[in-house]
C-alpha cells in the first residue's frame, strides 16, 4: 500500500472509520443498535484502525502512522468518555 508519509494524511485516514461508525450508529441505526453496547461500532473502527496502522508502518510511512495513532487514541478516549458508562 502506497501512503504519503505525512501526518495530516495519517490523521485523515484515521478519521474515516470512526466517522463512519458515528454515521451508522447515530444517524442510520439509532434504534437498531443494541442499547447495552453503544460503544461497539467505535471500538470495531478503532481495531480496524490499528490493523491499518500496522500496514502503514510496514510501508515505512512513520509520520502517517503517528497521525493515525493520534486519531485512534483520541477516538478511544472519546468513546470511553461519551459512550461507555463506567461504574
């Protein structure tokens, strides 16, 4: 996979899946998602982002990998703060 070695490109790649998870869970499937597990679509998107991160680092695009990593960890933190209720 050819990825431009730029942090902004990595951030944009990292935003795609969490934004798709938000669109599907909040806009299209608002009532169909299991009410007990509201964070699942976001955590699946994060897992796929981490697989993409591995591929980016294999392609020696470290700056893009850092951008993707920043967005991925921000998505994890936001998911835990806003979607997953910790007791």
